[in-house]
C-alpha cells in the first residue's frame, strides 16, 4: 500500500520496522536483520543514495524497542517496580508517532529529490501474489506462535524461524544455494564481530564512567535544586539524550534512572510516562553522533562513510527530537492506552 506513494520503498522501510518491533524488541537486532536487505532494495538501480538508505534504516530501527515487546522497558520495570504490561501499552502510541514523523520527512524530501514511485500492484494480481508469498508470511506466525504459547524461549523461536526461512527459500522458492548460504553466514559473522568490538569498547567506557560516578553525580546535582515538573523533564531529557550518545542503554537504565525516579515521583510525574520517555531518549541516543552504536553498525552494513551517513541522518534526528518533546510534555500520548485498560496512574 505505502509503495504507491513517491518514495514508497523508503516508507516500506519504516513500516517493516514497526512490524518487526513486535518480533524482536531490540534496535540492533532490527538493523542487523533487515538492514542488508533494505539497503540492497533501496540502492539498486540508483533509486536512493546508499547514505540515505543507511540513515533511514538506522532511525527506523529505534522504533523496535519502543513498541512492545521491549527489552529496555522490561529492565525499567524491574528497577522501578512498574507494571510491564502498562509500560508496553504506553509505548505503542509513542512508537507509532516516531514512525509518523519519519514518514512525514520522507514525504517532504521525496518531492525535493524526486524519489521514484514504485510500480502499483493491480487488484487482480493481489490473490496470486498473496498465495505465492503465503509460505513466507507463515514465518511470523511460527515465531509468534512459539513465543506466546510458551513452547520456546525467544531465542529458540528466532532460531526456528530462521531454519524455516532457510528451508522455504531453498526448497520451495529455490532462491538460495549452498554458496549463498555460506556467503550469508560469512557476512553475518563479520557484522557480528564488528558489533562485538564496538560493544566491548563501549563497556570499557561504561566502566570508567561508572567507577568515576559521573552519571550519579549529575543526577544528584539535579536533585539539589527546586525544580518544576516541566524543568525536571527538560533536564532529564537532556541528560538521558547526551548519555545515550556514549553509554549503553542498560547502564543508563540500571544506574541513572533509579536516581532520577524518586524525584520524578515526588514531582507527581507518572512512572509509566517517565519510563517511556527514558526509553525513547535512550533509543534516540543510539543514532546520535558521535557514538551512536547504530551509526557504526550501518556504516559497516551499508559500506558508507560516517560523515555521509550523519549528514543524511540529522533531519531525521531533528524530527524524532520534536516527537520526543511531544511525548514528554503531553503525558496522555503515553498514558491513554494504559488508562483505557485500567491503569490508575
């Protein structure tokens, strides 16, 4: 459907990230799994520049941990004694809002750069295409079925889905060969090693920051002033966003958030609202220069320079920060669904 619009493939990139959000809960997993495919589709025949495609894949991947299920929200729930279910509900509208602002910018830039309009699918061809795609469409069913029925763990469900995809591609669609499987495994290994090195370096930096007690000092300094809820949320956003550029998300959730949360509660800020705001900040930090982990991942996957990637990414970043401001200062965007289903906060 979205392919009918100018820049349709770019819109598809965002929509598939929203859909994939229900399967992974990890921005890195989203970018690593779909990044190579979307990059190839968008850059073939010169439809989009490699740097624009890489920037779009990076920013759309941050939607994954905001729309449930969400690994960061589970961690926040554990450290704050907040309902995981209500946190998940609170993340739905903010996640969709991020997708909307990204697609709005795509629509704006598509006209200026004359992005292509994908060939429309005729109505009479839809049943045939759906039937041909049916085996592939069963993969999410297997994934969700195993996951939510409790038959397997999330990791085991992902492994089963990957095996199913390999079997369908090889024996039904005949789209892969043993050589292509080998090349895919080799590429995956290289990307995984690169990401592992980045994470290892980040953990060393995290250790230094934690030992020096810098994050806690910043948070305690905030508590020393008499702040209004508006000012507190503004400063909390700045601190979380800046730290998100340098620190791994789990570190922020385990060290910074527990220090800020008592002040937030004392000022009457709802813990579900504050948790979603914190997670959105951390996710935006993944694509914020100079050390956004998703930036380095996409540089490796897309084989583009960091400079070109950042140049294309900055307008997306501005749009997401605008959405973050709405989420922060209009609590009903977060709390509407939880309250609809019984939340009393």
